[in-house]
């Protein structure tokens, strides 16, 4: 199964803030030192911000680790054929926690928690995607930041897309909480779960919810009302389209008013200023694997789906998200392998274990991208979520 990846296998750079022989103490140092295609293995710890430009890389938190990037990640200027993958990270920032900009190549983000700023001193979206047509977000929890105190502006979005195409699968997008009210000033408006401007966003098997409105203000001689909840989806700009598959957006809750003043109002599930929202039918499968693994371990694929449906595993060397009628094809079609997994059992969970062979001499890591698909008798092929697979030599 991993033969598809060996041709692209490169070096591994290890990052650990505790230091040690042969390791780097900051992720940015590893990014600067890495060649395009390398994997950066991140041990538990807290790290400064990361900027990746014009280079293919894989940033992977080791299993069981808690790797925090406290000043956000910026990915920019990927050329066609280049790609960046992030796995298992906690991203925080005093502004946008993850910014993807001007990337013609693919960006794949999975199994991560991404948080905009929480203190009411600045604001920033959880994820901001700008001028980038191939971005996939899988099994992530993304939260927008709150608005700056006294700014009068809504809180930030969970995910904001501008002139881009984004695929969101098995994730949660939540708007930030509105800023607290002040004397005679009501609580602020919550952020949108998803803010789309002149973009196409496919949302699948996910939760999209606006942020809660800010609470009102109370003092002995006055009060202010609560803020309005954020919209689940805010859609604007020419050509904007949001596809919803197995997803129902929700508006954010009303902010509580100060004592003697009214509560705010709830946000709308969707607010369409321009563009359209398209609801798709079907329940796609969900695929997960226990990555990263060493080459003496067992790789376990777990597919959750509708009992009785036939299931296949797609394997490829690189991500390249593209639209299909029911769910995206997340993997580059060049060299794509199709592996039958069998029907989903009555439990709804199909498990397949793969005993990994030892990597060839001199190969430090093999990477691949996997995606689960099933066939619905009435609807046809349903493309499900995917996983970036990282198989490391036991020397790491």
C-alpha cells in the first residue's frame, strides 16, 4: 500500500523544544533548513510562528504529542505541483491562526485545533484562505477570534475564504464570541462560522455555527443589551457558492443583556448577500488512520459509513482537491491506486489493518494520501474524508 509514496520519500527533520542531539528547537528553523518534500516531525512542546513559502513540506506532530504553535502559521506562494500538509497541531495566534495565500498548489490541514485570538485586544479569523484554489480542511476544530474591545466590529469568522476554493470535511467551524458591551454600548455581534467572499466552499459532514453575541453591560445606573449571534454562513461576492453535504449550519446564540436590558438576537443559519447555497444529498464515509506510524507498526484504517455499502480506499502520492458531483476527490489522480476494502458491516464501522514492511535502506519516511469512497445504490459514488499517511523509519 505504501509503494505509491516511496518515490517521493525525503528526509526527516525533528523538532523538540527541549533540545537534544540532532534536533532543532523551533519549527521555523526546520522549515528554513528543509528541502522541498521533506517531513518535519514535531515533538510535544510550544513553538513560535511558522512561515512556509514556495516549498513542499509536511509538518507532522508525533503520535501522543501536544505540539502548539503559538504565533500562527502562514503558507504562501505554492506553485502548481507543490503542496503543504499539516497534521495534529494546535495553532494559536494574536491574529489569524492559519493564513493560506496565493497558493496554486494544494494545502492539506488535518486533525488540528485552530484558534483565533481570545483576548478582546485584537481579532483574527481562525483560518483565512486568500487567492488559493486547492485547500482541504479535515477533522479540524476551527474557532474565530473575538473582536477588539470597543471596536464596534463583529467577531471574526471560524474560516474566511476570499477568491478561493476550500473543501471542509468532518470539521467544526465556529465564529468568535462578540465583545462584551460597555456603558450605553450593546454587546458585539458574534462572528460567522464560515465567511465566503467570491469563493467556492464545499462543506461535508461538519458543524458550522456562528459565534455567541457579546454579553451586555451592567452598572448601578444603567445597562446595555446583549449582542446578536453570528451567522452560521455569511455569503457575499460575485460567483460565491457553498455546497452543503450532510451539514446543517446554525446561527450563534444571543448575547445576554445587562440587568434590566434586553438580550440580543440569535444569528441566522445562513445570510446570503450574493451567491448561492446548494444542498447535496447523501451520507459520505469517514476515513481515519493512526498516523504517523513507524515501519514496524500496524497501520489501521477505520471507515465509518452506511452498513452494506461497498467501500474503497484511494491512495495517491500528493493532494490535489477537486470537485466531484458528491464530495471532492482530494488526491492527485496521477498514479492513483484503488484498493477494495469490502462492505461496511452492520456496526457501521469497517476496520482494516496493514502490517507495514520495513522501509528500503536509506529511506527515512514515506508519505501518501488516502481517501475513502463508497457507492450508494441510488446516488452513486460518495467521496468521503481522507488522511495524510506518514510512515517513519524506526530510527525516529
